[in-house]
C-alpha cells in the first residue's frame, strides 16, 4: 500500500496515543499484542523495543545459564548470535542449507556438543528452515528449540506460524522488515504461559506481573533483574495501521518476486535465484528480501550503484568469522555453505511500492553487466 493511502490510518492510531497520553508500554502496545497474537495464532505476543532484545529476553526467559551452548546458523544477521552472548550463553555455529539459507539439520546433528542446550535456527529472506527435521534432531539431543523468526512474519509451516514450532520465537519491526515500524520495535511469540510471564516482566525492569491477567497491575517488587525493553506506543500505532495491509503487501511481494524470476532466469553469471522448498500443506512463504547469488557479486554491486540502483548485501561476513567471535577459534573453511553465501549473495531492490517498470530497469542492468566483459580493474574485488 502506498504511504499516501496508509497515512489516514496512521493518523488515527497515532492520534489515539496523543489522546490517552501514554507513550511507552500503553494501550496501543496492548492492542498490537492482541492483533499480533490473532495474526500469528500465538497464545502470547509480547511487544518489546527491538527484535534483538526480543531474542535476548526469550533466551533468558527459557532458562539459559551462563556458558550454555546455543546452536545458531553461521550465516544470519549478527544479532542471531550476539543475542546469545548478551544473554550469557555461548554461540555454537552450524552450517546452512545452500538452497534455503537456513540451518541444515544434518549439520546440526554434527555440531552438537556436550555443552549444547538450545538450538535457534533463523528463517531468512523468503522461507523457513526445515522445522520438522530440526525438531527431530533437537529432541534426539535434548535441546530446547527456539526460532529467530525476526524476518518471518507471515511465514508458516505445517499449519504453524514461524516462531511457534518450539518454545518461542521473535518478530522484528525494524523499518525494512516485511512489517516495519518507523523506528525500532520487536515482539516475542510463544504459546508457553511461563515464558510469556517472564518476558513480560523482564522487558519492564523485572517487575513481573503475578500472571499476565494481572498485567496492567504490575508488581512494585523486582523479582528478577530485568531491563528496559518496552515498546513505544507511537511505533505500536504505526504497526497497527500497517498490519491492516500486511496481507496485501505480502501478495504484492509475491508478484514482484515472480517478475524478477521471469526476467532473471537464464542470465549468465547468476548462480542462484530464490528457490522455495514446499513443506507440507498449510505452509506459506513470504518474500521479505529478493536475494540472488552471482559470480562476481562485488563488481555487480558497483555496476548497479553506478546506475543509481541500490543493493544490499546479506550478510557480508559469516558469523564464525566476525571479529566479536574470534575467541571461538573458527577459521575460513569451517562452514563452506555459509561462506559461499556471504561471498555471492546480493539483494535487489524489493518493497511493495516497487513497480514492474523499475524491475525491468534493474534486470536490464543485471543483464548488461553479465554481457560486459571489460570491468575496469580498479573497480574489481572491493
Ligand atoms: C532484523 C533481524 C534481527 C534483529 O532485529 P532488530 O529489530 O533489528 O533488533 C535479528 N535476527 C534476524 C535474522 C534479523 O533479520
């Protein structure tokens, strides 16, 4: 939906924030939580200030102890693994499936150590990890299953929304996400009452409500050292407005992905276009990002930038090679699929208001690049 059409709805919800005068953890947040629970089918949706804090609080609420191993994919947004450190755990990396870019169940079985207590796959770009297979491995090794479903609003597998296949998951409403706020916001999703109660308290200085039913009447006692991860009502208001057009935005994203596929199939130099793996009935994929893999990625990025076309690199450094994880002692070659994706993947312009003419323009530029043999050496290998 275009911003002009969305604006009256935003004005209405933001107006309500000013009318009732509570700008943090107020009525719009409570309404958004209900709307998210209804949309995803989660018993509980708990609004927080970012997807990253949602991950940290979820891990803490699930009983992560200092030093616990948390198996995470070696290729994801850095918060998938830094949240583990912030919660006191230790990331243990697992290679990905090169088609879905999500944690590979066979690699998970091999990566498990005696310290492993949790596994947290991430659902990236357009589809979920193979949750049935991952749940089998998790059960076999006694691991608690969580999901970094920050990118995965609208994605479902075997009838359940992303985030609800283990003990809990998260959503991120960072502005570029499928459902984006005008700033930072996030949520925890869970069907588990105990986890919901704990996250609810932890986001608000540990002032746990005795139960969620009592929630507005929170305790004045601090039962656990919590933090301030409350959600702003202005962001909740924006999200309530945008949630009403989420389904039409998702449908538009699917059309745009088809348009890209038609125009890019068979173009030389492209290693991979997005390929959705169907898993059972009542599953749904959602194009959050249109990510392709190409042979000379950095040169293509330069070529497109020179024509005024913005691209985004997801994710330029695999997690095991990030300096902040140097002490885990990994080196290049440890997770080959994660490394290959980091080297070749690039996301093309992709948002619901994009036009098919613009997609034509992008695809012509990609095709022109693939037929250009002479790339100036100075622009190679950034
Ligand atoms: C966006 C994202 C996050 C973090 O969410 P923020 O709201 O930006 O804190 C975590 N994990 C993944 C996979 C993401 O894409």
